[in-house]
């Protein structure tokens, strides 16, 4: 499996960055055409779309609130933890990509300073699920960045060779990612363009992470059983975070994530002891 990932990553070309960059440019031009490059007008130009999406998605609060947690890095990475053993090259890319996505998210949120829906609109006029998101950190959506960073690394890692399967695989990943990302609008935490922007930035972060893993061996130690105790400690930290989520919110998604983490933890201990 790891050999397959290495081969798939080796095929990637820098031209893959063209589409996301063009999409970002198109979005800026669209906002410019609507005279919506200021924070206030950025919010107003998508006000109707926000209320529409929020109302319709908000009819499924339990499903929505579970799905939106996948945008939490500790949850998503827990589901992929088993690949540490079977596809460590993917994890090399994922770690670099995740650090980049964290930087992009924090820097851009501080630059744009867009107020969240709960700060701008009457809270009785739209649906808020879970803890009310407040502050000036709406653009871009951090959860969307995390989701698409992770899915991009995963998508290119296991890209099929045949064109028809490739189209199905890419379509599945993009649709799944957008479904998860738009839960942020459904829970009342973000505007639609926050999510779209975050998704594009996440894709770019994932690609950069892959290219870094190709050129540099920063995380190559992941594939060495000698360092598995380090991974075990990190997994325990992640486990504590998930347990805290269960205590505070008792969501199904946390139980599934922790079950995945426990399984990976067991397999890593087995390999470490066996060596």
C-alpha cells in the first residue's frame, strides 16, 4: 500500500495548483463585481444564501452536529491513524499539510477579520446548533481547511489508474468534503463563501504537503518502529481530546473516532513489541 502511495505522489505535477488558484481569483473577481470586497458587503452579498442553506441543513441537527466534528483534526486524524502502519508516506504528507493548513487558517482569519453570523445577525433568525460561534474569525472556515487538507492527501494517495475509476474517486472525495464542510453553515458558524474558500485553501495545503513529503524526509521517522513510542504518546493525547469530547457532548462521532484510534494503537503496540 505504501509503495502505491509513493508512486501516486510521484506522478503529481505543479499544474495541479492552477485550478484552485483560478477559483480563488474568480471568487475575488465575483466579489469585486458585486462591490463586496469590504467585510460588511462580503457578509451582505451572501446573506440570503446563508439563511437558505442554514435553514434546510438545520432540519437535521443530530446528523449535522456529528458530521461537523469531522472538521476537528483530532477526529479526522483518528479515523486515518491505522494508515500510520500501512501507508506512512501518506502520513508524512499529512503532517506537513496539516501544519501548513493551521498556519494558513490562523493568518488569514486575522487578516480578514470577518465577524461570524452569530455576531452579525439576530440569533433568533437562524439555526445555531451546538456552541454558538462568535468573534471575528469567520473567513476562512478552519474546519473546511482541515477537511479538504486531509481529503486531498487521501485522494491523491489512493488515486486509481483507470480514468473512469479516477473520475468516480475524485467526485466522491469532493462531494464528501463539501457535504462535511457545509455543515459549518448548517450549524450557524460560517457563511457559504467561508466554507468554499476554506475548502480551496485546504486543497492547496494538501498538495503542498504532498510535494514537501516528496522532496524532504522531515517525517520519515514515522516508518521506523523505533519511534513508535512517540506515536503512542501522540495517540494518547488525541485519545484524551476525544474522551473530553465524549464527556462534554457525548456524540456518536467521538465514539467511532476513539474506536479507530484504539484499533490503530493496538496494531502499533503489536508491531513494536514483535520487533
